[in-house]
C-alpha cells in the first residue's frame, strides 16, 4: 500500500491540534520511569518448593457431581431378603416377565410401564425386567448439558412414585447377561 502525501491544509490543521495538546513527559526524548509498586505482604502461606520425583499431596477438594443412576440405586436401602437380592444382582434369578421400552417416547413409555408393572403384580410375578436401553448421546454442546438415556433416568423415578411405589419392593440395575446398564430388575411385593 502506498502512502499519500499530506496536503498543506491537513498539515496546518495538525499543527493547530498539536499546539493545544499538553506533553505527557517533561523531556520527550527521555521519559521518567515510574517506580514499580512493591508487592504487599499478605497472610498467604508459601507453597513448598517442588522437588523432581515427588508426588503432589492429594487434593481434598472434590467436584460436586450428581451421582449416576447406578450409584443412586446402590444407595437405596435394601427392602428385600439379602440372599435373594444377591442372587438377583448376580443374574442367577430369571425374570418372570419383561418389557422393552426401546424407541418409545416418554409419553408412550410411562403408561406402558405402569400397565406392565400393575399386570405383573396382579399375576403374582415377583421379578420382572424393564429394558430401557443405554440411550443415545444427544448433547449438541449447548450451554446446558443434556444427559443421554432419557428413559434410563426416568424409569427408576417412575417406579418410586405412586401408583407403582405401592407394588415395587426393589429396583436395581440388571446383570450383564440381562442387559446390564440398559435394563433394570424390578422386584415386586407379594400379591395379597
């Protein structure tokens, strides 16, 4: 890019502007350096020097993440026989009924689950398998993260709310042979 020369009227205008301006420093050729501010002493502890080959101390601060559905189900109190629960968790008990909710929307899956659980309880079944699938990853990277597996997250909540809570005794994640993380064992109360 070529530079153009200033016209005489532009030079005159610049001179008028420059006359009204004040200099920032007394000697324009050598400005006076300002002294650097001294750091204030604070009550902070000095960190120990790092030595090569040493490990850092374990951090006590942890992130506060909400527990996964599996962790939440593991923390629920045991309301059934411990031996039967152990057999069920190891996949040694065969489910007497099953429902597959794959591909259903929440508005179709909820009534289907309600009907299935109530019919199974009325028929005297004790252990049923509810297959939800693990879900698809649908997070588009927006500002609010979206969990995948809508049914996987909602089915345990539905089972713990009325009317199903009156017939459901225990809910736990299924054994790998019955679907693993994509299915739940639902142990029903005795039919009276």
